[in-house]
């Protein structure tokens, strides 16, 4: 186990315990796989938040910390103590248990935040050395094998380690020990490489005279999109979401948002997508400023095209998908994909129109109806039990005599989905009436046992 | 058709006539049915690409559009490229389309909220090059709307199929109204091929070609689409495999003029 939460700590579990042992002690333990990449990304995001709120120089300190240079920033937040208290309580609101320390050096603050006695530690300037002498040597950001070696020498605190002669230590463990000690005591400078917030690509235009005509708006859209695309090209990115903000003279803002299925950097396509939405803009007394922001951009992946000599490349329809999605909504464009289920309505699921193909297909051994009713409709029938098709049935007020039929195709309930389906059975028949219309009807139950269903008949689909 | 001798004067006249007919109308090729009986009746020997075609179901199928849907899916299955299927009522069952050769990987569905949206999406998609076929389920289709669609299809060369599907049986009389589509089909179900054993045989359809631009109306009795989307002539039933009956044909003419 790499990390445990407070509840687990109360149970006596500690990081480093084998998972099997912990599970043997507490069988109902919730165990999640470690996700170092996710943790790092989360730290980055949190650092950006700190950069936004507290101080400009912020860097993630993996695996579990963030380091800030608050020099000159504390008085903006009411002093160092208030600032730390504020940060910790805000993190607590977000569900993060945090410890914080302020010291003269990164190394000392790192050590105190992790091994200090208090949740929040403040070290006045110049007292760093005294504050960290009592801490264990694990606090020094040294590799695990060096820590083990030092323990082997009988050194466990920073103070005694700092008092030892440097030359033998360096000879035995390399330069790291001396460097970390110097960094912690402030004898050697250590730079923080701050995270950098990448501002979204944004272009804007102010108007001396407010504009309101649709044609004028369209003209300025065509002028705003090319510089935006040029900015994206520098970053090798494409737009997934584009926001056009129109500031009106009466201080209100109209917004148009278009989304694309794939990253796009094509001037014509983006112009077209935005111009399609002009009719939704209410210009009021006029628009004095237009801002176009690529609020969600993703790298455009270049790939090699298919050689035309071998196979024909399938036309790219993503621009059409975007145009339609901006008209009817992204949810309204989809493909059907197979799901491994014998229950007909569960055998299909909707996937996004441009989702990658997985090559699966539905099994082809039984004919399936062209139209499947959204929910099966009850029908009145006469049928010989247990396994004969109906002789006639009445659906939507029309009585139909069955001329011929195929079946039954028995579909069992999916017992793993719930207790209600433990014993249920459906018997599907494909029946054709005297006029040639073909239907898909089923009986709930096997025709013999009451627990398999109500033995009622339903119409579920229409063949041709 | 082998031309015996080049006739420059005639060629020049033909070119002039085609210019008069419209600049955008280029020869786009056709999608043959693979049945000589049907292809022989259609100008150029198949369904014209870059054109709008209408399909409706006969009888109850005008509401359910099951047979007409499967007929359209069979046509779409024989094209290349992605297929767009636009509808307001989404009750198609994708495994059935796979059984006539229209793979779910190729088919993108658009759920429109109204007939107006369907027509707008239909036109937008028809303007776009590179799609195999665009299928839309609409009820009312006015002359203006269909002309727009036809022009859009001509610019791109896409195959447009409008499945006419109504909410009430009485609305189905709308199919008599003229539209700008190149062909109009009505698909009615016939009793299936009888089998020597109990069971349902391969379905049969009565295909009525109600209108064909530069062609004649005709009725065909066919067996429903197979796994590749192809139709087949009825093997038994009538002595003439093709129900090419003069009285029906006359009726077709009357309907087409109505």
C-alpha cells in the first residue's frame, strides 16, 4: 500500500503494509490502484490554482507536495500565518488533508511540512537550522538507498548528520547528502521552476462604432478566425471548443459556443461553424467588442494518409458532423454499436458518431426486425401452449391471422443484472400474417412455469 | 450502346441540349440494382447518383416504414462511404440493417427534433461530397423542399433517399403530390415465398416505380434484400418472373400524373 486515508489510519493501517495482509485484517477494505500520472496531473492543476490565488512562483513537488515562493506575497493575504491557515482550510473544503510549513529554504519547508509536529509550521527567518535539526533524515529528499545506508551508520536525525565530516560522507554516498543538507540550511541556493499557465489562444477586436447587422458580424468573424488559427498553428493545436463573446454597448454579453468532434484548425470550417450561429445573437443596441477564444484546444495529430494505389481513402466527414451537431446537438448524432447481450433492446448502444471502431458485429444467426418498438406493446392472442406461435393476434385494433411463423427463439433473463431477471424467459416468434406483413412477437414466460413470466404476449418489432 | 459513326452535328446538338438543361447537371453515374428487369426500366440502367429518390411503404407500411426502410438500407448498403440516416422517430434496429449489408460502422444516425430539422440536415448532408448515401425519413415533402434537395444532390453527386413516413394513414395521400425527385418507389409486402416445411420464407415485395424522370413506370415483384443488400427476382409465383403487367403499368401512369 502506498497511501491510506484517515479512516484506514485509525484502523491501524500504514503505507507499506502488503495489500493481502490488510485485506486479511479488514475484508471490506476499498482498494484503488495507484495512478502516479493522474496524481502528477492533479498536482499540476492544484499548482495552477495556487498560482492564480497566492503567489506567482509555484511548482509541484512530486509525489505529494506543492512548493510556493511566497516572498512578498504574504502581506496580500494578511500575513504568513493567516495565509497558511487559509490555504489548508480551503484544501480541506475540497476534500484534501494538507499540512503546510513556511521556512527560509525549500528543503526546510519540505521537511517541516512532512515531519513537523504541527499541521501548520511557521519558522521565523534565521531559525531554520534550529527547526530542522531534530527531524528524521527521511525529510531530506534523499534516495531510499542512501537513507538505508545512513541508518546503517546509526544516523537518524538531521542534526547529527549535519555535524558529521563531509568528506567521508561524500566518498561513501556521493554528493547528494551534502547538497541536500546545504539546500536545507540555506547554504546553497535552489531555484523553483514555476508551472506556467498556458493562456488560451484569444483574439479580439474593438469597434469605434457599435455593429449590429448580421453581415457585419459575419465579416468580422472572418477577420478574427485567421489570426486565431495562426496562433493555434504555433502551438500545433486544433480547436475542440470555440467561444465567441460579443460585448454589447449596454454591458451585456452575448456568447456563441461551437464544438467540434476532432481538433480543427481550418479557417473556412471554423468561420462556417460560427457564421451558422449568427442568427442566435441578439445585438441589442450594438456590439462594441468581439472576443474569440479557443477555450478547449487539443494537439492535432498528424498521420500518414492511406496510399491511393492500394486502397481508397474514406472521405473525412468530421466537418459535416460538426455542422450538424451544432444544429441538432452533439447528443443527436451517434452510431449504434454492438453490446454482448441476447436481450434485443440491450444489444445496441449509442456511441459518438466519430468514436473509434472496434470491429465487433452482431451475431447473424437469427433474423432481426427492421423497426424495434421503443417499448413492447401488449397484444391479444390465441396460441397453443407451450411452444406454438399464435394463431391470430390483435394489435392496435387490427386482427391479423397468422399464415406462417418461425420460432420460438428463447431469450433468458440476464440474472447477473438483478434478481427480477433470475428466472424470466422470453420466447420470440417471427410471424407473418395473411397479407404478408411480418412481426416479431414474444411471450413472457416459457408457457409452462408461472415463475418464468406472466405468459402475456407482446409485439416487439416489425420486419418488412 | 455502340455508336456506329461519330456524327458531329448530332453531338453538338446534344451538348447544346444538355447545356440548356442546366450547368450543374453532370453525369454522375448510376447504382444498378443488379436485376436486368429493373435496371432496364431505369434511364442509364440504375438509380442515378447525385439525385433525390423517394421511397414510401404501401398499406400499413406507410406508417411503420419497415419494408421501405429495409429497401433503402439495401440500396445504401451497396454504396461506398459513410451513410447518414436522419429521422425524427428513431426506431431502426441496427442488427437488421447489418443483415442487409449496411454495417453499423458505416451508418451515422441523426436524431432531428422536427421535419424542418430533418430537411435542413438532409440538404446540408447532400451538399457534402464523400458520403455514400443520405437517407432521411420525412412526412411532408413540398415541391420547393424537394427541389432544394435535388439541387443539393446534383452539386455533390450524393445519393439521396427520402423515406416518406407519415403519422396517420390519411396523410399518406400526400404521396400523390408532385415533387422534384428523380424516382419514386412504393414498396408493399407480399406473402413470403412458401416453404416446404413450417416457417417463414424469404419476404417478397411489390416494387412500384411510380415515377421515373426520363423513364417509364413499372411494377416488379422481387424477393427482399439479401445479406449484401441485393434484390432477387421472384422465382415462382407467376410464369413471367417479372410482373410486367400492362394494366398495372397504366395505373402507374395515372398515379404518376396525379
